[in-house]
C-alpha cells in the first residue's frame, strides 16, 4: 500500500488565505515596505498587521453624540432687546442706586 498524505493543514491554509487587489498611494506603500523591511516581515504581513491595528482602534473609539440643548420657555419679554443685556444690567443698577439714594 502507498503512503497516505494528510493535506488537511495545507487545504485549510489555502481556504483561509485570500488574495485581493488593493491600490495604495505611493507614500503609504513606501512606508509599509520600510516597516516590513525594518521588522523583517513580508509586505503582506505588514499590511495585515497594520489593518488589524487600525480596525482595533476604530472598534475601540466611541464617537461622541451630537451635543443637544433642550429648549425651554424662559418667559422672555418681546419688548426687551436681549442682545444688549449689558445696557439692561446698567439700567437696573442705575435704578437700584437711585432707589437707595432716596
């Protein structure tokens, strides 16, 4: 009888490996190649590690919800110009001072 070869591990490696075409800008490609060379890893491994780290950051970063203010009726009077509150405060202080002087 002939020897039976177990290709299970090889088959799984082929199944789990996917090739795809990705266009990188030249600066990013250069940085990835420099990183791969410095770490002694393949260009593909550099891409995989970078993508994994990037996805972890994205998944762990919470976006802050938009800041909302609940409006409520403050009883504003239409005859008062609220853009000139400084003048209004001065007027109240002057009236209060006049009242105290009497």
